C-alpha cells in the first residue's frame, strides 16, 4: 500500500507539470477520434473526511477568504478537529499568491476543549531535522476566554521541531494562536489536530514551562560516533565538541550529560508571541529557549540516538515539625491481615531512590543492604550534594536543614521506614520488614536532575551506570518518591528496559493538585500513586490526579486530627533530628504522595515474597482487575484513585492465587476513547479479555443521560465482543461534554472507557477549496479539472465531467493551500477514487459512470 501511495504522489507531480505547461486549470474537452464530442460523463460525490476543517485564510487566492488573524476574528472549530492551515512570516513576493504583498503570520481559533485532550500542530514543510535552519518554525499559544495564556508557560509550546503539543488540563472554552516565529521566515502549510492521544505522546514536545537545568542536555550518540576505547566520563571529543557540548558525566555509547558551550547556530532574538514579548523577555527564559533549541537540533541528527533536557526532580512530600502519632495508615490498607500470610522475604530487594539513608537509625538496623545489594550515591553535583563530593559508594543522607527549626527532612529515611522498619517493641512498623532495602541517593539538597535519577535507576535494576559497578542482587522493586515536569524519551526508554528486566517501578503522582502529568510517574510501565487521607478521601489539597494515576495509598494530612488522638494525621515513619550538633534518631509524620508511594512498593514486596515469579505485567493485570485494591470514588478506575486504594490483604491473596496459576480476567477496549465530535450519534466499541479466566460482564452503566444506549448487535453469553454506543444531544447547551461507560465483571472488577461529545457548532466537515482532476490513466494527462467549495450543509463536493470519450481514467482531488500549483502537498487535503492509497482505473466504453464517490481530507501523518 505504501508503494502504491508513493507512485500516486509521483503521478500527481507529473499532473502538476502538465498543468503548468498548459497554462492553468480551465476545463478542457475530451474528444473521440474525428473530433465529435461524446455525450458520456463521469460524476460523483467527494465527501470531506470526518472532523476536517480548513484555515479560512490560506495562500490560495481562489479559495474563500475570512481573516482569522486576531482573537476578535478567531475561527470557530468543532472538537475533535483535523485542520489544514497555512502561515507565512513575510510576504511571499509571488504573483498570484494571496499573501504576495502582505504576511499571514498568525491564525486564531476558538473552541471548547475537554481535560485530557491534546492540541498538536504539525508543520508540513518541516523535514524533521530541527538543526536545519531552512525549516519553518511555528509555535502555539493557548488562551482562556480572557485572553490570558493558560497556566502561564504551560499554555504554550515552542521549539524548532516539526510538532508543537499542548495538553489540556481543564475543560472549558479557549482560543489558540498559531504563530509564525520570527526566528525563521519560511512559509508552510500546517495541520492542527485536537483529540486525545496516549500520555507517552502527549508530553514529547519540549516546553519552557517545565523545570530543567538551563544549559544542560542529556545526549546519547550512535555507537559509531564515540571514540574507540573511550572510558573516562569526560573523554568524548567528536562529535560533541563540534556541536558546542562539553561532557560532564556519563560514558560514550550511553546517555551522557553535557553542558552547552557556544551556540553552533547564531540565534535571533527570543521568539515569543508579539503580545507577550516584553513580559517574557528575561535571561533565564533566553537560556531555557536556547537549551530547548539545541535539544531539537540534536534530535534531528542521524548520529544522535536521543537528546533530552536535564529535568529537575524533587522529593514529593510536605514536611512538618516532628510529631509522634499512631500509624493509622497500616490498618487502612489491611496490613495486619496481610501479615498473617507474610511479612516479606529476605531475598526481595526494594530500592529506595531518594535523599539517601541514615544507616544508624535503630528501626532500620539490619534492614539495609550491605552485601550484594548495597546502595550508592549518584548526586553528581558537588554544589548540591552536601557531602563534599560527587558520586560515590556512600548513600548516607548528609541532611538538608530544610525543616522549621533547622532540622533536615531525611526524606529517604522516612520512605525506607514505611517500607521496611523493624517489627519490634519500639518505634514504628514497616510494611515488609523481612525484606531488604537498597538505599540509592539521587536527590541532593532540595532537588536533583533526571540524569542523576536515571543513573540510580540503572544501578538499582542491574544495568550499566556511571558508577562502573552493578549490584550482585539488583532490586525487584524501585520506589521513586520524587518527580517533576517534562517528558524525556531517554527516561522512557530506560523505564521500558527496566520493566522488561522484570523490575516493578512505583512513583509518586505529585503534590501540585494538578492533572498535569508528572514524571517518572506518568511514563509507560511505571505505577503512579495518588494519595488519600485518614478517612480514605482523596487528598485534594495536594495530590495530583488524572488519566496517568494507577492506584491510591495513604498520604495523610497534617492539618487534621480526625481520629482525635491529639496528633496530626500524617504518615509516621523514621527520620533524624539534626537541629543541634548531635544527630538523634526519631519519628515524625509527613504527608504527600511521597508517603503514599512506599505503601504500594511495600505491598508489592509482600506479593513477591509469596510469588517471586510475578512480573510487572502480572502486577498490572491484577491491579486493573481490582484484585489489589478497595474501589473508591467512581465505580472502576477513575482519575483520583486510579483502580482504588491499595489493599495489602487482597494483594497478598492475589499473589498466592497467581503462584497457583490463577490470573484474573482483565478487559481491554478498542478504541480506548469514544469521541462523538459534533455530529456522530453512534460509534463502535469492542471488549476483549487480555487476562486469564473466563469473565462474564454485567450490563454496562454510564455516567451521563446523553448516552442513551450501549448494546451488542450479537449478544454473547460472556458480554465480550462488539458494541454500539448511541448518544442524543437533545436539550444540551453548547459545550464539550465528558462521561464514562463502565463494564463490571463477575469478579467485581470494573473498567471504564471515556466518552466525549460536542454541542454547539455544525460540525460539518470542510476539506477546503478543492481541485478535482480527470486524468488519462495511461499517460497521466490532465483532461478536465473543476474547482469548487464544499457544500456547507452536507460537507460534500458534487462534481461531473461531461463530454468524456471512451477510455481509461483516474479521478483525484485535493487542495493547494500554499498556492504552489500542486495539490496534495503535505498539510493539504487529498483523495482519489476509490481510495487515496489505492486508485483504480475507471473504464468508459458505451455508458456514463456515476457514483464515482470517494473521500478527501487532511492527514497530520502525511
């Protein structure tokens, strides 16, 4: 199919040359031998692809014109939408162009958006190489109805790559500015799409909104690019030196940390939207912008495997003054009942990647690995390390003096105590006290970076790392009570590798009361943990939420005392007190998703103790089946609690069953989102079982009255198979609506699929001003052409070629948004009878042909 499509593109190029040579696109007459016109015809209907729209001021001077260059003239769009557009930073200077003498440097759009959706701009004439200065540079800015950038920097996406992406975190009404940056003056078509994409795709755009170290980049070159035999971390010369990079850490052949030297490409002024140039001009932003640009340039090189920003990672807890209190959190997740089955196993290792550890704490005596799974310190910065050196084999926490009164948080010790504190007559009880803890220091004073975290993760999982050592007994579980913004492909690749090695990775969802994805919790293959308080209520004062959340656990709340014991309702665990010259070992309650995460890691350790063969995939299936949790909130999975509150007793019993060969059912949906847009009233949905057993599904339930029917065309006894979902917009006001459809199995596990629907715009598809070609199938000669607008009521183009002689023909159609004389360029609508990728010959002998129908539309992937 790809080969046929490429031949068709070459064929269209030949058509264009013919068009140019014959002086235009005026219809011509096809004659039979002798010159007598025939009475035969070819006719049909071209239907604009569903959800298509077109920029109302493209460069095609023949197309309809409605200016959309300001918020006041913003073009209204449906949702979802795939739109074809055009921008030029400067006048084109080409006769016949709409923008020959004036620029079209911005387009504005207005639409309703739902949380969880993503806005993606694809620059059509960009070759994917950010280092190529001949490429165009377009940016996007999302505004609320008051013309304020949403979330300040979070509402923008700028860079030099082919795509710009903005995730939508709050449902509402918005304006979007597509702006041709003054860094580069190249004109281009573009495709703008609004929809829902996997999280792993959502955050691949680089954003100045994310916290990262300005001037630092993580780069992995192709092996051939590293000098032979290079060992020393700072030994890399070419090609890094030629690119203005100074090596700081790492080894050739793997991800390395670099510092920017002189820019290899002269930089124009900082490129921001005109309305905000003064507001946003500052040295820090300039450095961040340059760092982003350098990453995108590196990503375009063939000798670069990956290039990423060095993101900031923080411990995710809310500190408070030390207080003794009861461990309500252990009873909340049924740990005493789980301990009747197991308290863990000495062979199971949990790595705690954090601020380090206090080896002398009495409640951790004998719990910390010293042989075979000993820890390490990967804080590479001497300035933020607090221990006077860089990486070394000593993961001791030197303290950060961050708490009121001058004491240190000892965050890693607190997390470790929740997982493995001794069961004895003093102190607190850990979740899996018979197991072992590998302390890995990756957080320095206050913060760390994604590079340091990656080195710690690699070490804990038994992979190559900057220490040059690999523990004899790698960790089975990695606890990451830390995080920050910004997607890194290098990090995602590492977590995929770690998961494939059989290591369960658990991470904190974040403490910003936001639905923005936090990393590493939001990476594929990482278990993301939100928090609840003492009443099992969602910890809304701090816990993050969203589609990336997998499970909830006790995180506490230090401003309440709901059990009336006189102490704040935090999670109590081991810490130190160093506000004086003498360090003492004590206990204190903290709150945060940092405190919730080790509950899940500890329960996973109990599960592995009874079934050492359990894989990360097994854990995920058990979690999705409801076998590890108490369901809270909406039935089934939801964005607050994920699949529910972790339940240690259920989890251990599930692991015992798993060891006996029983894996519960687990449902999967195709598609995993139903978006009805502005016009659709019914959509298909398929349910399959990707787990074990033979589930029976109860009748579906749904959360909104505008979902009117969920039914199987051919009912099955188990409820698996194909469904049709029907909606009704009657009585709904203009907005984008979100709901869920929930399916429950006979194991009492429930699964939900999200549903989106729009009311308010016509939703009639428009694939732009079309040229429709009748072509000789043998020679590619253009015989007739028609140019026409879409029917605004039906979204169709009804065409007819008259006076057609007997012969073999092709019919194709498309737009010419950039007015270069070629239809079907990237970013332009395109179609052919009966399919774009598989055009067929239309043979005319004695009769006319009608119903030569096909689709035409924009495709961001083309």
